[in-house]
C-alpha cells in the first residue's frame, strides 16, 4: 500500500521539512506529499469548505482517507498499524492522511473520512504534524514487518 500526506499550506525548508523527508524516504515507495492552498480572503467556514474540496480532490482514486483532527480517535501505534495492515490485506492501494488548515477540517471532510485520527489532545504546528504522521506510517510498517524499530 502506498501512502500520501495531503496538507493545506506550503512547507518551507526548515527542520520540520527535513524530518518529514527523512521518514518519507524510508518506505518504498516513499510517502508522497501533496500540498494544497486557498489564498482567497474567505470567512472561516468558507475557507474550511474550500480547503476540504481541495484536500479531497487531491486524494488518489481508491484511497482510504485518514483525517487528522484533534476531535478524532486516539490510537496507539500498534492500533494504527493494525488498521493499516487490515486495509492493506483488503487490497487498498493507497492511504491518504489529510492535514487541514489552521481552523481544522470541514464537517463534510470528517464525514467522508474512513478514520478521523487525533495525535493526542495537544495542538501541534501543522508542519511538524507532517513529520509526525510520516514517522507513524514508518513505525506502523515496521510493526507489521516485525522490525525492532518499535519496542514495547
């Protein structure tokens, strides 16, 4: 199964981007990053709706969608690995992790997601979340492969 991170905003050349790149290339094929942006001055609700449309439009056909959202389900790394492994066993070709803008995801996107996932109760910078989810994808793969990277 391939993985793609679809995120609102543009990453720079900072340490978060370097960390994302480090984990992204550990998998074959590497975790892909697709960035979308809404630059028009809109109300919060209009912007969330447009961001949702752009995020969903960037999801590859046949993908399972994981919306990263603070109101989502908190899974352990082994639980995430089990979910991804089950999807892989079901023949899912790609899994897309969606990172919204500063105001979060629109309800239409949350409803469309196969999993709404929280990375804990804390608020994280969106550029760091990209690296964090890439690391968790890598960790899940190592758990499924029995690799010692994840120690319990």
